[in-house]
């Protein structure tokens, strides 16, 4: 039996449409900045991908900047928007955002993982101009933040808002143009495109200072020859996501949770349809991930392992999970997850728990039916 890949939030499997677009772009000889026929052919592919990203996520094509991925897109936005402003970032933000906004004021989250809006309101009213950095959906728990409400508070206090939509893009409806944000980052390989391309959507007329100076590519906002195959794949992947897929994945996710009966981080909050973060009391996350891998099931840990030492997940710690912050695994279903994923995962998890604990915990594993 083929391994069961349930780590889509790390990277989605490549979509056929993205593979086809990337391979076709690889055959093109020209540089998109060249004016001869080969260059113009490459430019057409580049601008078609830009138009697709804009159309899919609700922006203007001229305000889409291609980058090497979500990390660079976040860093580019934060570096420009933070000038003369203090930065406020949620406690559960991705490290790419927290490190790019070094020295940011940290905003607490509620026990269900959503941003504490009252704390945001207070923080915005206690200092000078601010930049708020907020992920649309969390990478570990799938919890969706109250972006509309946060944007309203930012407008009231004259603050700018940057959205990290890397995990949300392609999984839930997104409309950047109506979000109230100045910028929004997405990543190609989280959509089912090739690794190596991302995009930053900008509010029209926003002044953006490049992190990478070059020959004027991307309207002078990001230097360097564009990675055309990865960008073409990003554009194709952006258009490939379908609402029906989200509904199917949500049903599979619910099946996993119902079959196992384990604690779920962020349960009760709106979450990505493909994501569940399960707490396995008494078992470290790394141990569970390795054991499941041996069973042919690929998942990720909510806690990170650094230099052989287990550390608790900052995201789950901020949510108040205590010991559970080091005992959680992330299960994230890919776009092509098989229909038998809940049964296969539950069987593998049952085997792991029986082996590691010596018994099945009372009420923790219900029959898969």
C-alpha cells in the first residue's frame, strides 16, 4: 500500500495543472526582461501567471510581486510597511513573520487559538502608528483568525495590516481587495505548485522598497530574473483549487477526529478544512511522528526538535495547552487525499498508541466505521 501523506501544510503534492505549466515554461529560452521574440514569449507566461494570481485572490495584476516564496513575501512587506511604525504580531504567527518583525509587540490569543481582539484594540490605542501582522490561518492548528474584525480595528486606529495567507490560500475563500489590508503573502508550493515561488499582493499605489536590488524586475520591487517555471506553476495551481475539494477534505478531517476521540487544539474555532492538531497525552510529538512514519503515515509535529532536544510548540503554548504543547501532531490532508484516509490513519494511530502505551486509553480510540 502506498504511504499515506498527511503533511500538506508543509507542502502540497504537485497538481497536474501546475506540473504541466512548469514543464512548458522550462522549454522557453527567453528571459522575461528581453525584448526579442523569445523574451516576449517568456514575458507572456509571466504576466499570465500574475493575472491568474490576481484573479484568484482578488487583486490587481500590476500589484502582484513575485518572490521566492512565502517567507520572502512576508519579509518584503514587513520591511517596507514597518518604517516609522511599531510592529504588533500575534503570538501564534509563523516564525517567518516573527523574525522579520524582530522586536514586535506580541498579541495574545484566546484558548481556541484566535487573536484576542480586545488585546489588539488596547495595543493599538497605547502607542504611536502601528503595523499589525496577522496570519489568516494558523499553520499548526488550522485556526482561522478574525481578519475582518482585526482590519476594522486597524482602520479605527490608523494602523496598517499585513496578512500572511500562506496556509489559507487555496483552502478557504480569500478576497484581498476587500480585506482592508495593505499586503498579503501567498506561497506556490502550499497551493500545489512547485517550490521556489511566492507572491505578495499589494494595495494599489503602495510604496514598496525592495529587499533585493536588481535590474528593475517586478516594477523595481524585487530584483533578479523571475523563476519562470515555478511562477507558471504557481499561477496554474492558484486556479486549480475547487470549493468541492474543501468540502471533501473537511469531511475527511471530521472523520479522523471522530474516529480517534483525542483532544483537538483549536476545537470550536473556525479552522481550515484540511487541518487537525491532535494531542496524544503522554507521548511526545516527535516520538509519535516517527512511529507513524514507520506505519506508512506522514504527519508533522506541533512541537519542534532542535539539536536533539524536544521543545514545546510556541503556538500551542500560547493557547495554554501546557504539557500538551509538546504532545501534539498536525494532520493536514492534501488536495488528493484518498477517501479511506480516516480509516487508515486511525488504524495506524491505534497501532502506535498500543505499542507506545501498552494499551488503548479509555475512550480515546473509538471504532472506525
